[in-house]
C-alpha cells in the first residue's frame, strides 16, 4: 500500500512537471525548416535543419518555400556548434543520418554574405572543429536556401519525456504484477 502511494505521488509530480514543461515550450517553440540546394541546381544533394522562432523570419522562410529565391534574401546565416542535437540531419540522404553539428542560432536571411562562411553541409561535416575555428561557427551556404517546412520534429527533451512515459506506462499497465509485490 505504501509503495502504491509512493508511485502515485511520483506519477502526480511527474505529470505536473510535464504540464509545466509543455506550457513553457509552447510559447517559444521553434518552427523547423529544411535547408538544401536551390531546386534545379543540386550538386551535393544534402540538407540541414534550421530552427526559427522569430515570426517575421518564419514568414520569410515560408515565402522562400513558395516563391523560391525570387522572394529575396535566400541565403540563411546561422551559428553552429559541434555535436548532434538529435534534430539536425541530412533528410536528403538514405536513412536521414544525423550531422555531428547543429544550428544554435538563426542570424538572418540575406542576398549576399562573405565567402568565408560559404560551403555545404557535407564539407562542414568533414571538419567541424576546423570550420568553427575558421568561421567563428557561422554558416551561410550561398547555393542553399529554405526548401521545406518540417512537421513534427520532436525536441530532444520531448523524446526523453516520451521514453520515460512509455517506460512508466509499461510498468503500470503491461506489468501489473509489480504493483502486487511486497517490499
């Protein structure tokens, strides 16, 4: 009986924490976009994921999807960091492999940028630390632009919570004999 109350209390605290986390994330949830080479001029056939939170930038990204580079300011400038975030991947490659780098900040859209931050995701992947050292962690691939909006890209924290929820449900519903054990 004490074990059931303890589990019930933990589940209640976990539920309240989950609700607070969801409320916090709904106010600043990014919209994820796919950045790839301009349609019709592909050379490397790779892509990366760009999170954007600013409403004006989200609107411009959607214009780029519908109108292409003629919408203006097609070049994405962003800051990156080493390490996978579980989100940034090459959606144009078989199996959607993760990159070993991820976007940490969307800087903006532009028509021109300095050549130093031009390249492509696969080139960056070949030497992430060298890229960051040479560019200060900035990317601005000239022949890449926003080509699509991604739906249902879970945050890494959401995946963790889903996994914990699955384990909890498995323990409560699939393995009910655990509740009958006496300690």
